[in-house]
C-alpha cells in the first residue's frame, strides 16, 4: 500500500488543479464566442457559459495518464477511452449536430467497447449476502447497457446549478470508499480523480453557476463512473450510490413512455412562482422527475432543492458503504 501513496497524491492533485485552473479560461473563452445559454431558473436574463466538458475531460485525462505512468494498467486505458468517447458524444449533442433522442444511448453503448476489447471486466456479478453469479455471455450485455445508463443518468439530473457536479462529488467518493472496503485498492485509487475533478468543477458550477458542464461534461462524468463500477466489480454498489439519479431517470422515462430529449418536452415538470421559486406543475401530461417529487410539498428555492438532492446522495452513499461491507462478507 505504501508504494501507492505517490500516485494517489499526484493523480488527485492533477485532477483537481487542472480543472480548477482551466475552467476560468474556459468561461472566458466561451463567453467571448457567445457560447452561452440562458439560466432559466434566474429572474434576470442571466447567460451562462456552456459547455464546460472540455475542462472536465482535461482533468480526467491528465490525472489518469499520471496514474498510468505509475501503474501501467489496462483498466486506466479503458477509463480513458470510454470517458473520452462519451465526452465527444456529448460535445456533438452540445453543438446540436445530432438528430434524435436515440443518438446518445446508441453511441454510448458503442463507447463501452474498449472495456470488452481490453478485457478489463470480470463476468462474475457479485451480490451482497447472496454470493457470486457467473454470467459470462450475459455480462457483455450488462457492459453495453451500463455505460449509456450511467452517462444519461448523470446527464438527466443536470437540471439545476451545481447539482450534477455536486452529486458526482458525493457518489464518486462514496464509490471510492466502497472499493477500499472490498479491498480493491488499485481500482479505488484509479477512481479517486473522478471525485476531485467533480469537486474542482463544482467550484464554478455551484449556485450561482458561472459555467454549465453541458452534455459533454455530464456524459463524461457518468461514463467514467460506470466504467469504474465495471472494472472494479462493484456494479451493485455503484447503483446504490447513484440511486437518486437512477430514480430520476426511471420516473422521467416511465412518465413520458418514450426516449425523448428534455428540450423536446412541451409541458415542463416545474414552474416558477412570482418570487421565482420553483413549484411542481399541475399539468397532467408533464413528466414526473425527482425535482417535481421534491416540490410536491410546496415551492422551494433552487438552493433548497439542490441541498435536498445532496442529502439524498449522502444517504445513498451511506447505503452503498453498508452494501460494500455486506459484499466483503460475501467475498
């Protein structure tokens, strides 16, 4: 374990400071080129720089390359390839080059191929208390489906200032702790940069946001999270830590009953009060989302909603840690 301390320190510092120092330049660059979008939850006509995925992917690539210099593991290459492809997919979506809602799920499924080609997975699926299930062929399908699910899940929760990056800080550090608990130390170390990248970006994404991650940033974060879950053999634990975002995606898809972009929804799930707080809509045809459920008790400010989501993320992270202890008993 002692020999792993230098790569841990270096990769985490690189992950944090690359994002921390490049993001202000990205904000300036995007604003000068009018690459901004309106913050719909602000009463004033506030324009926010978008997308911030470039600084996010820069931090991920730099930190994982630093780790690869120490560890020389194919698992790091798998993270680099999958995450970068997911970033490119999101960037295409940010620039509105794609045509339909199926673009992201299908292309993200293709993005999972490096995991299979590099052989950085274990086809045995481990369940807490119940033991290991051997599904060599079926597991390939799980890989192909998991990256689109985690990528789009983080993308779908990116609806308020700071929520996507703040949520990923909690979920990714929870997952890293769980990997240490199940004694998968090298993958735990490889996973740490995700939390530090998210933390650095949150500095500029939190309320009031100066930059939005865009699809390129959200998909990169989600795809990296999913890849870590697969290569670390902690798919069930990862799903538990991601539970609030998973519920949000499930509620949305089950209510609209088809694959559709958020911008294509005519009836929005939330509305604004006169003092510009958020409230749940009364429209029956509007999709059901996690935010809409939170607002069922009455109007809240954007900050109050974000704090509620973070509390749910912390609770899910604690459940994931408990699950990892149960997993360790199984192993």
